C-alpha cells in the first residue's frame, strides 16, 4: 500500500477504524502477491524485534513453550503424527493443548478452529 503511512491517512484510519479495516482486507484480497512481498520484507526488517518478543513470550509461558517443543520433537521422531482437523478435516493443522501439563495429549485443529478452541478455553478458565 504505497503512501499508506501518510499523516492524513493515519488520521483518517484513527477516525474510521471499521472502514480502514474493511478497506485493508479488500486490498489484501485484491493484491495477494503484494501481501506476500510486504510480509517477507517486514519479517526481514523486524527480525531482531521479533526474536526479542518471542523470547519474552517463552520466559512468560515456560509450560506452553515446553509443550510446543515436546510436540515438535515428537513430530520429528514419529511419536506424534499430524491428523486432519478434528472439526473440518483440513490437512493444514496445529496441535491444540487442552492441558499444557500433558504436552503430547493434543487435538489436531486447523488455525481457525484452533483460535476458537483457545478462545473457548480462556472463557472456561475465567
Ligand atoms: Zn478446522
């Protein structure tokens, strides 16, 4: 999005957050290749900050980090094998933990269903 950071546009986005989000989403749908190019450039430009954020998250969430590492190791050594999403059957899946204290007890879910499962889990905890 050329010029998207112009001051007048920044002000407009702040005043119209709903319209700005809808416009952004529509633009991303029209320009998938540009989205990939920008995402890659952003990732390279912000790698150092990203490493800091990831390490801070790992320090704040040692149990979750250990569970993620256990799943990655189990996938490497064949102890765990990815299964289709339990809800929709998608083959692009993530390991969902109901209990991080049981790192290899996972439910395979696609990203949208994983997000919903985590949201439901957070509601139950509170
Ligand atoms: Zn799914």
